[in-house]
């Protein structure tokens, strides 16, 4: 075992500490916090960086806390249980500023303070358990083995019974997602069903097999921010791309006369249409299919109207060709981009801003996933007049 003494300077996106070896090579140190001096085991060495793991903390950070979860360090889900929550928030805000400024040339002054709810544990209204023979569990840090879990501190306490359940022999599924409805009842994606959740005191139908955000309190904060931006712009047409079940159309764009939703997931489309019908919004247009295929042609129909585009793509971001279309041929008054991966966001922003049609007006990070390395980022991009 090769050990080396290191002084940690800051935290990288993903939760590892950053130190430098004699000679200047960067070392990413698992389990270390800024300001700490540690004895670390070298795990691997590449041309430009080294990976290491803490074996002993020689000088401890005042921000270090004892992780409350017995699985922490073995389960691959959390990265920040060993640090106080205010410090975790600072890490994430600093990481967004650095990543977007370095990779996309964004002015750090445009990035607002991170927003968060009052719950850093017990916030998840859904969990996905992986099945192995007669037990459920979470994937370990090695991304291969399975760890049996008696409970997850990130999950709403009403989900605790699912950790005592066992895989159904008749349902041969490698993994099962369990979700809570608005009354706290548990549903799973083993069967397709539609159930209600509640946001901003409004009930919404969602699918057991479709995607939906698992932190409802932070989703409400995001909806409020989007609503404020829409009110400022007062568009005639609102395009909700990767619309899901239409949450942001219904919560944030209530006063927009014309709404066009584009979504490709069949279950989400069905829930979206039911939500539309319950709210008696027959003028809301729902288009099923891939955004990059459907949107360019549909957008031309409203080319003379004042339009605002909201994009909430999956983790891989938007298609390069579609981003180029928006950069070169779109004349929307604003584009709002909700991202769950700052790296792909930086990539897409570089393309969106390359045509000189748009400029970043504001960026707001949200801590959608406390105690993990993930961070949600909302960007407002305004059209450049003239």
C-alpha cells in the first residue's frame, strides 16, 4: 500500500477533495475535506491526475460531521454525509460557478446563491431498489455488488416498508421503483398505474412507470422561479419541451394563452393529457415524439409570436444538432434550461450561445438531491434584440 501525506485545497464536483502532489500533479482524494491534512492511499495514477483514498485524517476540518447512515462509505448513493449541510451547499454553489465559468465562459456573477428546502434527509418520495435473488438493495460504490438495505435516510419515512420487502418471483425485474402518492400510499412500477401527487396544493396524475422528480419541495421552488421569469416575459406561446406530465406548464405558465408540450414517454403523455383534461385546457397542444424531430417544424408555425421555450432534458442534455438549431435559427424571446448535470449543461450552453442570438440572464442552482453530489441548475437565456 502506497501512502502519501496531502493537504486538501477544495472539493471537486462529485465530492472528492483536491490536493496536489509534489511536482504539481492533481490528486483527487476520496473522503477528504478542504483544509484537512490526510494520509492517503494511492489507488491509481494517470498521466494528468492521481486517485487516492483517505486512510488517516491528520488534521480534521471543523466542517466534518459523523455520517448518520450505517451504509455510508459502502453504498454508492451519498457523497456528502460527512460534512455539515451548510458546507455541502457552499461546495455545490462553488462547483457550479467554477464549472460553468471555466467550461462555458459564463460570468460567475450571473449565478445566484443555491436554493434548497428545509429537509436534507427524508426528502425522497421515491426509491429504486435493485433485486438479487431473494433480497433488495442498493448498488455499492464499486458499481457492481449489491448492499442489502434496512432503510435509507434520504427516503421519506413512509417508504420504510419497501426495504423489508422481497422480490416477487413472478415479476422478474432487475430493479423496482417504489413511489408515494399524495396520501402516503406506496405504488411500484411493477404494474402500470396512475396515481396522484400534490404540488403547490394542486393534485397531478403521474405514472408509476414514468419519470417524476423525487424532491417535491425543491420542485416547487423551481416552479416558482420559472413562473417569475414567465411573468416577466409575458410570452404569447410557451413551449414545454421534455414536458413529462406537464408540471411546469400547469404551475408556471397559467397565464400564457398558448401552450405546446412535447414529450416522448408514452406513460407521461397519457398522464399529461389527463391533467390537461381535468383542468379543462383543451387549447393546450400535446405532441408525442422526440423533441429534436418535432419542435423545429412546429416552432415555425408561431414564428411571428412572442415565444418562450422551457427545456428539461434527461441527464445527457440536448441533442447537438438541436442545440445548434436553437442557436442559429430560433428567435424565441427566452429559453429556460433546467439541467440535472452541470457538465452537459456547460457543453450545451457553449452551443446555444455560439450564434450570438442569446445571452445568459441568470443561473440558479437548486439542491434537489441533498447529501449526494448531484445539483440541479436552472438557466434563463434571453434573446438579444437587434
